[in-house]
């Protein structure tokens, strides 16, 4: 089988000041059932979003400050935070502090089987808002990563069927060792300071901050970071079926963290 190049797209954070609302699809049609949109907003006008029964939407905030309002509660939006409205009927997002608020809106279309599996998840995870700063999330260890690496689960698979997300952070020289997972599609989002190289089969690509890439399905892939450089990114796993979620058993929760 021929190896595939690593698709990557860099997010444009230099939006003109006179553009209060910017939206662009990122890596369109790369992962079936997943739509990623880079949105940047500014000014006093909030955007109002509504619940769609067939879709679960995840918001990853990457630059600027803002606030979300849902069910009479306010959430302070800062870089490196996650907001999942779940089944909340309506909510709003706006920027604060006079700068643009940049975020990814990741829409996951639910299959009929996903809808059935959703009903089996803890109700407290699937109905109300889930919000967290990445730095507050549960850490874990994994055999393919060094002891110097800090990995966190920012969204477990107990919220949206066939979906999980986390972060990887370390300082070079270091690496995430080569591995394969043909049971899942995977996207990487480069966070602040991230300067590393991603490899997949015979291909490699520089992976800077505020870029999104797609690991080719089934490829043998790894990540390396040179001395004094930083590796810091979000991984997003979209499993082909529920059985594939067993891959997450390789993540060993750090009980003392």
C-alpha cells in the first residue's frame, strides 16, 4: 500500500480588525463525519448557537479571551480550554478585552448507532455543559512516551461516542515513539510554543503552533522535538467503531496527579 502525505493546514490568526466574524473550514472532508471550522470573533456582538440533535459540537479555544453563557451560567474562555455544550438548547459565545477570540468548532455527526451508545453514557456527561482548562485535566502515562512527557485527557470517551481528546507536552530532545492505530482517525492541533516534526510512514512535516494536521489512517507515525524546543499539541481521536475505543486502555491514569 502506498503511504500518504500528511495533510496540514495553518490557521490564520491575522484577521483584519474590521472583520468582526471570520470563519473557515479546515482540512475539509479529511475525516468522515467530522467538520472543523476556525472561527474568530471580536466586538460586542455575541454569536448564538443552537442544539442539533444529530451533531455534538466541541469548541477548543486557542487565542484571545471571551465568555460563553449557557443555562444562566457564565464560562470564562481562555486559550487552551474546551467547551462542550452537549444537549443545551441555546448558548452564546463572545470575545472580551478588545482582542479577537479564536477557536476551533469541531462538529461530530452522530450515526444511528452513536445515538444508541450516547444513551448508555452517564447522563451528567451528555446533557449539560462540560468546560475545562487543559491544565486542570487528568494526566496519564503511555508506553510510547518518555517519563518527561505530560499527557492529559481533555475529553474522555464518556461524553461523545467514538470521540476522545487529549494533550501531549514535553521539551526536547524527546519523542512520541512510532506506533499505529488503524481503528481510529486522528487530528493534531499545535498549541502555543509547539515546534516539532511529525512522521507518518515515509513522510514528515514541520508542525508549528496553530496548525491542524491529519495522521493518515493506519500509518506508522511518530513525533520528535529537538533540544530546547517544545512539543505541545492536542490529539483528537475519532474511532471507526465502539470496539476501537479499547485503544484508550493504553493510557494509564496517574492517580497521584
